[in-house]
C-alpha cells in the first residue's frame, strides 16, 4: 500500500480527480504531443474486428517489433522489445539487471520514476548532481552501480548531454546503461546505433510523445539480443493489447507524419524560448518538446504556477531543490502558446 501511494504521487503531473473538473484546460504539464496521431492510426483502430478483440493479442508483438527494427536500422526483431509504455520497460530493466540491495545510478535532477522503481525493487538509487549547465560531472562516470539511467534529452531540463558523453559512459561504466530517448525525436541527434557498438547499452523510446500516442501506452527498447531475451523472460505474457499494437504499427509506418509533427513542435519551441527569454526567464537550451523556464523575480515561480492554474493553464512545478525556481512547460500548439504567453505577460507584469 505504502508504495502504491508513492507511485501515484510520482506519476508526472497526475492530480487525482483534477482533469474531469476542468474541461477547457490548456494542458502543458505532462509533455504530450499537442497534435493528434496520424490518421492512419485511427484507420487501423477502426479496422479492428470483433474477432480480433475476442482473441488474445500476439504475445511477442512481432509485427510491431519488426517495424521498429527496420526503422531503427536493425536487421531483426531479436534486437527489439516493446512494452506497455516505456515505464514498463524501465521497470523491466530494474527487475532484470538488479537485485534488492544493489545500486541504480542516475542524475539529479531527472525523471523521478527511476528512483521510485529502484526503491520498489528493494534497490537504492544513487543520484549524482548535474553541473550548473545540467551536464554530467566526472563523478558520474566513476560511481559503481549495476544499472544506470541516462535520459537524453533529460527531463525536466530538456538538455542533452553530448553523444560523446554517452559513449564515454558506455565504455567506462561497469553495468547496463539505459539511454532513455523518450524525447529524442525532438532533438538534433540520437544514440540509436549504440547497442551495435556497446554490449551494455539499451536505448529506449516511446510512442507517447512524438507519435502522439500517450493514451495507447507503447514503449520500445533496443539492445543486444541476449538482453532482449532476458526481458522476454520477465515480461507479462500479453503486455501489449491488440489496439496498442495496431496503433503503434500504423504510427511507425506513417513516419513522415511524425516528422511533420516534430517540425511544427520544434518551430513553436524556438518561438516560445525566445518569448520566455524576453519576459525575463532563463531557459536552458531544450532539445525536447518542453522547456524549463527558470525565474528569479517576483512573484515567485510557485505563485506564477498557481496564477496560470487559475487561468486554466496547467504547467509543471517541482517543489524540490534546484527546480523550485522554475516551471516546466510543454510546447503546445501555436494558439496554446499565444494564450500561455499572454497570461505570463499579465502575471509577471510585462
Ligand atoms: C524521461 C521519460 N522517460 C520515460 C517516460 C515514460 O514514457 P511512457 O509514456 O512511454 O511510459 C517519460 C514520460 O513522461 C519521461 O519523461
């Protein structure tokens, strides 16, 4: 029970009962894509027959894994695992590669679920502070642990460490390195080729962000077939339902649609970044579909968060060290961005 409550609290942006009470909110707190998924996804879902629903899904999600392998430059589905959201794959990595009592390494700040998952498993998380530019320090590479989570781009900062830093980590770290690429489709480059070069590298992606399918819960892990075989041993038998498999397959097949959505978001991101800077926020360079807007003026960041909320604009506020002077803001549509900037102008008096 204790952990159940903890998990609920830690799910990003989850406020029990909040959403149904606020129908017209501008929701910029959980980094969803503001644009709908490809029309091909809706077609695929409408095309599901009653008979397909009556039967169990393919437990190995083979068609989807093949499509991911081929898109990501791998010659067989043996390099790919899919999960019920990337969150399931992150949990699988902890279960597969650590024993209770082991250490899981990650950064501070970062995605809070890594620490929760380690604790749930009886392992402990060791968080090494990022430097002032939210980059890795030397201490990170030399910390002994069984498993390491490195998001690139990171959340909630939006910042990418250089690819060379990830290479160094894969070479020097004596354990499994999970490179969390949840937001990488919004970035300039990626590490998808690393599992070919490093036997300890696992690259994870999600359909929740760039493909606009957060509601379908589909994540992807790419790693050496020996690692994937270990995941297969610990996964739920039917971890992806038929609708999720069909939706993700259709989205992957219509890759150009995702690239268009990405281009729109990157364009709005540049505009939002410039406008926030103009308002007096300091914003680390984001390679993601959100920005960390740091604020040292008056009213303080928490008050700005509350005043936005009164206007039905929901962003993310973290009342924790190094983040309590900032707001994490998802890049929305152009109209949502206009509304946000208008409201912020009123609140901070510009
Ligand atoms: C850094 C990071 N990794 C993983 C995830 C989980 O993605 P999914 O929706 O596929 O479970 C998120 C979700 O917000 C995230 O921010």
